[in-house]
C-alpha cells in the first residue's frame, strides 16, 4: 500500500513554484495560480515532460558555461561540480586579461606624441590660420572648420594645450609683425586707410579663429591662465601694430577731422572706434576727434560754459563756409523764394 502511494503521488517543486507529481502512468503538472495558493492540475504527456526536462538541463548547461565567466544557474541546478568551476575560472581570467591588454594597447595606439603634434596636427592648423589671417573678403577659400575644431579637440585631450597655445600666439605675433612692417613703409596719405584694412581684416579673422579654438580657451586659457583667448589676441594687435603707429595716426586723424571728407566718414569711424576699443586712454590724445564717434568723451556740459559752446559752434560754421559749404540763414532751401513767387 505504501509503495502504491509512493508511485502514485510524488510532488516536486520547481523554481517557479509549480508542482509536478510523478505517477506510474505519467506526470501531472500543477500550475500555481496567481490569485490563489492552491495548485491547479494540468496533465501533460510523458514525452513532453521529458523534452521539458531536457530543455531545462540544456538551459542550465548553457548558462553555467557562459564565456563572460558569469554563471547564471537555476536554483535546482545550483550544485555544479568543482571540476567544472575549476575549468571555467582560468578561461574567465584569461579573457579579462585580454580585455585589459586590448584596452591598454588601444590607448597607446591613439596617444599623440609631441612628434605627432609637430608633424601632423599643427601643420594643418597653421595652414588654416594663414588662410584666415590673409584672406581677402572678396576671395572664397574653402576651409573645413569641423576638421580644425577636431584637431584642436584632440590636441587638448592629449595634454598638448600649452604647446598649442604657445604656437598659436607665436604664429599670430609673426603675422602682426609683418603687418606692422607693411604699414611702416606706407605713405602718410594712405596710412589711415591701410590701418583700417589691417584692423578690419584681423578682427574678421578672429571671428573664425576664436570659435574653433574654444575648447582650448575653455579648458586651458580660462581655467589655468584666467584669461580669454580673444582678449589675448586683441592685445597682440595693440602691442605689435596699433601702439607702434598711434603717434603717426593721431596727427593724421586731427588733420582729416579739420578737413571734412578728406577721409571717408566710414573709415574715420572705423579707425577711431577701433583705437578706442584697443586702448581707451588714446581718446585723451585727440578728444575732438574721438568725441565725434564715441559718446561721453568730453566732460559733462556745464551751464556756466554755454557761451563758450556757442562760440565754438560759430567757429565751426565759419570754417565750413570757408571750405565751400554754403550757409543758409533763412532756414529755407536755395531758390525756394522764387518758387513761392511763381505760385
């Protein structure tokens, strides 16, 4: 009787809390209901049960022999022989060693030496900077700003920021020294115009150079030097060009200011505003010139000096009339009286 009961009803619990009863005629699978703790019977054929058991065994074997060295095993198959564990552990260690070796070798292969910087990266950057500094606004030069930015990014990431900054400053300094030499041999009558061209071309070039070097500016110049790239580059123009020619420019600007339209007003405005931007103290060398284009150069108006202001305006009107500009006292256009009479 006891043997019969053993053959008819044996419950096995799997990891999903399903109950499987073995009997002489077959197997009965009791599925656990989500809403009840009472197992629900489900009859399955012996062949299907055999295939399920085989599939579970294969699943356990595949999970336990994973190539990554991590063993995902079911709760029922957690007992793995010590021989299998000892066999898998050396392979996992060797795989981890290979990954570490590959990562280190890849880093070494991508590392940029100073020789690589000198022979590959800086020549490309120097060529692009030359094009930006000497280009004519009427000429079209094809430059890949993406490639320039990529080169700067790689140089900064490979710890060549200081070298890149020094090379950039030296390159632009050399260019500005040549610009100053060209202005030195310029005739005085063309100095204002040529200085305006040099200043305008340089500021236009900075609008392209500063953005592509923004990564170096952010992570080296601003962080370590506590400065700004654009300010440093404008200071180079002040030191190597403007400061060497300001003593010649100021008398020419005063002469042009006293003789209207000797120099185009747009050129005068550009030069005066440019000089004031480079060094505001230069406005004190010619207040009459700078006050015509820059506000608040002269001291505030005082009521006690109104008569002096009126005398100054009369003097200006007299100078204009002597230079050929007619003076209309009746505030009407010339010939307007004759037109009114005809009407």
